[in-house]
C-alpha cells in the first residue's frame, strides 16, 4: 500500500523560548531565542525577525532559521512536513564568548518543540481529482461507492454512446486500492485517472488514526 503524504499545519498562534546552554570543560555553548509561530498561506515556512537592540546579533539569524526549517520537516503530530507557518524571531539573548551558530540552531529546535504543540496543530490530508469512465449501468454503484469513500461528485456527462464520465473529489487515502475495486465493480469495463489537487484538514476520526499509527511506528523504531 503506498504511503499517503499527509501534511501538518497550525490554526493558532504560540510563542515559545528556546534556551540552549552547554558547559563542558573548555568553551561553552549559549543560544537563547523567543519565537512566535502563526498560520500563513505558504507551502514553505516563512521566517522573519523583529529583534530590537541587538538582543540576538544578526549573524545568528541564519542559524535560527536553519534550525526551524529542519524541524518543519517533521511535524509534532505525526512527523509529516509542516506547511503554512510563519516563524518570527522576536527576542533572545547571547553570550559574547559562548554564543555560536550551533547553539542558536539548537535553541531554535527547543523553541519549536515548546511552541508548536500550543499553536493548535492539525493534520491535512491530500485530496485527489478523479475521473471515471464506465458503462452507464454502473453509474449508481460508482456514485454510491464514492460516497463511502468520503468523495464529492463534481459532475457527470456522457463520455460516448455507451459510457458515462463521473468526476469526483476524493481523499487520496480512500483511493489506494481503487484500481482493483473499480475492476470488480464494472466487470473490468471501467477506467479512471486521478491526480493530486490540494490539501484539506483531515476529519478528527482520520487524523486520530494517522497520529496513533505514527506514534506506534516511532515507539517500535525506538525499541529496535
């Protein structure tokens, strides 16, 4: 079964501190940031800064951004890529000797872990556009089947003298074995094409199942 590429995003706003301090004999490491997470309309994370008075020197901004971008590859719910988030570095502190890029990168990761769970994270599921062509006598069966798959019928018309064309929007997770199922519903006379269209919030019942499966997988990997 192919893996469904879910995404994660947030619906709320949260602020969090990430403070990384390490003292080991010789040189230490110190980085301290405050980051605000909020929703925005974007495929990738949008990074901005509102630091006043040099609380965090400009040279460390790229390290903070890099740390946050790495984290956005794995969401807090089920480990899927995060989209539609604006992260703003707005405060922090540094140490003239111990502050380094690596410390600010680590601080950014800590801010992510502390802030994102409080920003109302949600799971997004991919929706596909489907076009099925099959003999007219199977139309009722196919429409009923799409309803069971949480699909929405977008249109229907005659493909030719015998066949009907049905257009629908269906969550990709409901279409993983469709080729086999369409064959049996239409006695091998139906064909279909599907392509990804967009992401939409997953219903809680689906989201809970995906999140639970991801957590179980992670626990199993940790035991190994």
